[in-house]
């Protein structure tokens, strides 16, 4: 199946996910904790995930799934695999902060070949196909040539990993005086998209799971940028994958000094 055909269905599905998020009833947005009091899940995370998997499974029989709110066994890596974050920015969602998204990547042969990230509040659809470019609402994205001094830096605070707090904020201190300013949004997937769109020059977080970065990594790369770990290695796209992520232009990543590459 062609990448554009895969993307077309993924876009339809992610917009359906957005409808569920946008129409969520406030009195039903109760959150429960998972690994810690900061690691939240709502019935809408589960509802969006179930909808996405059901629709994609109908369209792509035999596909495998990796999703944040599922404990399913890792699918066969030889399959077409959809990596789903039903609501990236759950804490934002719970607090009515209205900065959340659904992120879906299609992975084949251990790398993403198609990606969609949809912000239902702003109605912004970011997508990319391997070798086909990255787009925002149909407009092609290309990371601009810029410097760290002329850029905003986005970061994630890795709130589920308190042992990484010092590393996170040491990195922040190291770039704060050399960039225009810093921002913390609460959605790694949207942060990656904002870098791809040229709204910021750099994003980093010291620990993310594969569903946080799988789609965003392809969007960054297809926009002409670099997405690697802070150790300078390539991201991994299997169920157990976790690690740091830094994304931006090659020049700004080098100027930041946050990666060993």
C-alpha cells in the first residue's frame, strides 16, 4: 500500500479522535494516576485509543499496535505497526488548558513511514510521509535557517522521572542565556511539530516513550531537521523504547551543546 493511502486513512482517524477530545464532557474528565500522581489517564484517553485502534484495524487487517494506554504484547516488527498516543498532554486536558493532541505513527521495518499529529483545539493537522515531506494543514513545512540566539527553546520536564530533574534543568540553564526564551507546553508531540513549523528552534526532553516521539520524529526529519537522542543516537521505535530526544536544525543542535553527537 502506498504511503499516501496510509496517510489518508490516518488523517481521517485522527480527526475522529479530535472530535472525541473536543466534545469531552467536563464532568466526566476525572483522572486517575498510573505510575505516579503526575502520570494521569482519563476515560477519554481510553476512548480515543479504542476508537483509533478499531478504525485502523478495519482499514489495515493484520496491523499491529503500540499505544500508551495498552499493555498488549509487542507486535511482530515485520508487521505494519501503528504507534498511538491518544491524548498527548493529558494533564493539560484534565486542567482544561486546551493544548493537547492525538499522535499516530505508522512504523514499518523499524522506522516510521507515515505520521499524523492533530490539535483539535486549533484544528492544526501536522503530517508527514517518508520521502514525501512534512505539512501543516496542507502547507509544506521546512525548518528555517536560524541560530540558537534567534530562537525559542521548547523543553519537557520529564515529570514521571524525578531522578532526571537535575539533568533537565541543568540543560535548561545551559541554553537559557543563549536563546531568546524558553517554553514548556506539556505536549512533546506538539513541541516537535512546532519546531518543524519554525515556531521554535529546539526541543529537548530527557525521557520520553516511543508514542511521545514516533510521529514527531518523522515530521521533524521530513521538514529538514534532526531528531536524535541527547546521546547522539537514533531513536528506537519498538514498544519498550524510552529515551531522551533533542530536535531542531543540525546547526542549532550543535550550538546548544546538549548532545554528544
